[in-house]
C-alpha cells in the first residue's frame, strides 16, 4: 500500500470520527471511499447487486457482529481483492457461516464476503474467484457471495453451472467434507444455509430454479451417451441444441469445444460452442443440451432411444401444476381435519364419560352389592318405618273373609284380634 493511499484512508477515518477504531461503521463504509478512482470501463463490467450489500442483506444485529469480528478487523483495510483473498484464505477453514458450537458468532467466511461486498465485485472479479480450482473454499465463498448479494434472476447464471462440481470442500467445521456441487444446490433450493437465513427468492423464480434442476436431472442419460461417444461430437456436425435465450431446442451446428475460466473447470471438455443458423448467434451448450442428428455416420441419441429432456418451460409448467395440485390437496386435507371448538369439546366430554363408565364397569359384582347394602344402611330411619307400616297395611284382610287356612284354631293372629276387638292397630 502506498503512503498516499494510507494517508487518504487516515483522512477519511478522521473525518468520520473513526480513526483508531474498527467498528461496524467502517465495515459498512463503501470501499470506493478508500479506493483510488476505478479504471476506465470498469462500470460496464460491474455486477448488479440486490438489496443492501454493505450488510450482506443480513439483519442489523448479525451484520454488526460480522463487522466487529476479528477477521473483519484484520482485513478491512486491505486495498485490493487480491490482497484480501491472500490474507483471508488461510483463515477460512470451512464454509459454515457460524463459529463451531454457536449460532450468533460469525465465522471467517462471512468476514471475507463482507469485505468483498465492499469492493462491489465486477463480473470479471467474481468469475476469477469461482475459477480458483486450487482453492475450493474461495469458490464456495464466491457462491455464497452470489446467493447473498446478486438479484434472484441471476442466480442460475452464476450458481447453476456449479451444481455438478464434484470438487471436495470442507462445509462444516467438523465432519467429512462435501462437494462444491452440494453447496451450490443447497444455495439454490434452501431458504437458509447452515442456519443463516438467505434472501427470499420470489415464488416464480424459485419455481424456475427448480425447473432448471429437474431438467439437469432428466438430461443425465443424454450426457452419458455423449460422453460415451466422443467421436460423434465434431466441428461441423448438425445437431439440435438448447438456446440460452428461450431454453428451447433449435437446429444448430457444432463449432468447437468451449474453454475458459468463466466456463468452470469441471465443464471443460463437456461443453461446445454452437451456432444457430436461424438466428445467427453463437452460444455455449453442455452435453445435456446437444443431440446429434441421425444420418451423419455417427451414433445418434435418437437412434439409440435416449429420451429427449424437457425444456425449462415444460419443467416450469410441470412444477407449477404440481404446486397447484399439492396446494389443493393440502387444503382439502386441512378442511377435513379441522374441528370447531364445540366439536372438540364434545369429543373431550365423551371421552371422559366413556372413561368413567369403563372404570365403573370394571368393579366386581361383590363390590356393587356391598355398595347397595351400604346405601340401604344409611337411609333415614323414618323411611324404614313408613315402609314397614305400608307392608303391614297391605297384609290386613277384609272382615268378611275368614281366617287364612291353617289358623282356624289359633287365637293369637292379628285377624283374631280384630274380630274380637282385642286391641288391633286398626282399632287405634
């Protein structure tokens, strides 16, 4: 760093009252306040950023923690992307955004991304970071940079080509390593990355990203066929290829294998430059986007019965129909399963009644008899007297009738007392 640049930096910090400190405010300052004027033509190569890059589109508390992290303090004053990567790369041991055992303390990878965000990376700079085949952690950080800061409509362009990258990379601080392709797929499909909330993708764009992944899966048989027949792909061959303009199949002609740092090293030898005669434009197509037409003296996917992969539009429509059917099925299931409060209360009461009846019926017959005898024993005495009197009254016979059989000669029966006026209770 030159002395003039250092003096310029010190003046800026002093004007803002931040000299001698490295708080979050320094991390949020635009890098162009420190940097020298940009080179001519740099604006044309600038990337469109989404949201608030100075905070990585994170919540205020998390952005403040990243700004105060030790790695941020260490690299915040470095003037170039090259210097930042050289200083921070040894500090980044994994891609998970949090420190081990924490969900609040940021890991060094977020400090690196924050500093890169202050540079407002150009297309060339981001391509250079993604092309670092010897530093998969830097490539993973660049993918996370793209997911956090680039518009959702550009995510497939920057992240999609790395879904099938099998380069080993340490994702978690502990445990076995994963692949760059796993990181890319998770960034496209999930709403969070290892506990870090990602910027929301609108539903139509999320459905389109899912359609791209479905097309990639459906293209595997075609990719394997083209890999197993490399001689079929040669300059000048007539093919059907997918145009990036409308993601549809069009007649084309092979030009030459595609190479270059922007392609991705894992796609070298697996993509071709093609020309579309009806439009006159050139495009890069992968092995899953090229079908050699039959009748050219080489094996053809059509002759081998390799299925034709769907277009992105077809896959998007299928995904939309699946979402619609799933939403309708979920709504019907929810409607069938929902009970009103009164229905739920009645069910609870019924359960309580059935439980009480079952408990009562489980008692033995002897217990029930004892309960009945006990109930009779505790009844009021007046009730017993009234019942006994009623029974005695029922046993009085009319006077016209004679004594019952077997008592003709008896003189002690209550009927004899009545007949002879011997003080029966009816005389009372």
